[in-house]
C-alpha cells in the first residue's frame, strides 16, 4: 500500500531527466546534452540522462540532481510543488493511497482552493490589463510580479487538484 510520502520516489523512479527536460523546454541533442538554463554557454554541457532515476548533471556549472531538483530549479518551485507538478503533468497518481483529511481540514482546504481559483481569475485579468501593448514595449514590474504570482497560483491549484480538490483538469 502506497502513501502520499511515496509520491516523490514514484516520480523519480518513473521519469527520466531527458523526458522531463524536454517537456519543460530543454532540447537535448542525440547524446542527451542540452544547453544548461542555469548558466550561459555556447556548447551544451548539461547531460539529461535517459534512464529513470538517473537525473541530470551539468559539467559546466556543476548543477545536478533528480528530476525533482531539475523542476525545482527551472520553475523556481519548492520541493512539494515540484513533485506535485511532475505528478500532475505526467499522470503519476494512479494506485496511490492517501489518508483522507479530517472534515474540518478538508473544508478549510476547499476554501483555500476556492480562494486560489478566484485569485487566478483576478490575476488573469490583471496580467491582460498590464501586458505590454507591443512586443517592443518595456515590461513593467507590476506585470512581471503578476505573471510570477500567476505561475505560483496555477501550480498550487494543480497540486490541490491532484489531491482531489476542485474539478481536475482533463486533457
């Protein structure tokens, strides 16, 4: 019987760094090397291993770790959110048993979910209102902050949906 604490291990066991990296915008060559997003370079120096559980390693800057570490760094997410994002994006939730929260905890979490959905709706409108009019216009600090918050709120919503709150998104 698996529990929620096993999810990080399941993610690491199921996904290769190459698959994850390519999903999130890295392009690996035939040998599995990509340009490292963590430092400037002309020649690809980050090895995205094909085997699940092997992770990644940059021979230029020394960055390395598991697929979870890769997503934490690329998306600037804390560990738990990176695990939930990977599990959601790659459908790694089947067969997992999780303890059901107590009724008052579940009700509180449902309220948090509703508040996050409302905040995301408001952020969508704010991002649209503050967006640069042309590609040549300067990005304002307010627009950048709204975009950053929008990504965080979307990740939190996805994590809560993976836990069974709200209506899960369908592909």
